[in-house]
C-alpha cells in the first residue's frame, strides 16, 4: 500500500503559519515507524511538480521536464490506441489581466457545465484545425487534442500555473501563442461569456496546454496499489491555508490512519509527501532493532520536513 500526498506543504508564509498549530498524530506515528527511502528533487520553477514526476516514474512515463505525455496516457487508459501521435490536454481557463501581469485562476473554479464546454469547443475548433490540431471533448474542464505542434513541446502543469502569474510558464511554440491570442479575441465576444458575466461568474477568455507528447511505449499501466490523496489541492491553489489545514487534519484521520494500521499489522507500506520542489518517500524497512528504536523515539513532523519539500 502506497499513499501519495500532493501539496503536502508549501513555501508560502501563510502555509508556515497554518502548520504552526496543525496536529497530525497519525502522520507523526507513521513517520516514526517508516524509514526514509527516496527523494525526488527539483526546483519550484520546474514545469512538472513533484507528485507528477513520482507518478510518471511509477507508470514508466518519466520524461524531461514538462514532457510527460499525460494526455496520450489518458487515451490509452480509455482503451484507445494513441498511436505515435502527439497529444495534449486543452483546458478552458480564465486569465486575470493586470497592468503588468497575467494570472490564471484554478480552472475548476469556473464551474463549467458540459453544455457550456461543448459550446466553447465548437466555437474554437475551426481555429485549432487550421493549425493542424484536432480537438475532442472529454470533460467540461479538459479536452483532448492531437497535432504535431505538441511533439517534443514542454508544457507546464496546471498544478504549477493555477493561482500564479503565467508568463514564466507560457508555451514556447509560436503557433500556440498566436492561437491563444486569437482565442482571447474570439471569446471576448462569445455570448456564453455575456451570460456568465450577468450571473457574476468569471469568463472563459483563454486556454491552457498541458500533458503534451507521445507515449514512449504502447502499453501504459496504472500504479499498483497507490492511493493519491488529492484533497489538499483545491485549497492550496486558492491560497486558502485555513481550509488546507482542515483538509490535512481530515486526511490524517482517514488515509494516514488506515496506512498506519496496515503498517502496524506488518504489511509493507509506503508514504510519499510532495511539496512544491521535492517529494520524500518513506517505506517499511527491514532495519536493525536499534535503528527501529531510534526512529520510534525521534519525533519527525510535517513541520520539521517543510524545508525539504
């Protein structure tokens, strides 16, 4: 059993404040029982966040930064043959344009419904096709696309960009930048956005490209016996660290408690904590009795690991 926790920590000052009073008893007991096993390190400026790097490694999809073929992998998991085509995810988004910056809200907060999303895709599709990109609907907040422009293209994960200034993460392909500009003009006059504005909802005024590339092999697999606890993501992307702390407490009482019970029963378990830069993996170990005793009496907390994440 392997528990993977994205957004376990952040370098944000408000996150550090939230951690000061956060009590995670089951996590603390787990960290006393398990031994450090592996560290996946990278800068906070990488296009691929640590939790995605770890998952990609498990799936045999490891690739250079920003080039993990998540979209092609999704196609294969759905029982289709992605072939050798280069795929991508296209996400309808809202850009907040300031005098000297552009930031992007979490696309999930747009609350797009299927009918609205299909209407937007229909309006945008012709322009993508003119650039050799085929679009297809999969879900309100994420469409599939394939085209040669995505081959070898590094793209930043939404988990990196959402809630931040986007200029460091913009795609380098000139065709995509031009297409983004065209879609901004097209969407500005789209009647759907007039309706959203009247309802007090954010408009859809651009799109984001992620998960780009072709599969490195024909038979992707799913991670074996891995639980990805994604409940911290939404609050972290909103910089809502009070809610993040509450979500951590709930995660501790549920997933961490279950993992601890498995470890106490003698089952091999793993725990991976992922921050903005690094991922730390802990695992059951056939260790000497002395080392096990040392760990039991050495207090390791999330607070003490924060600078390592």
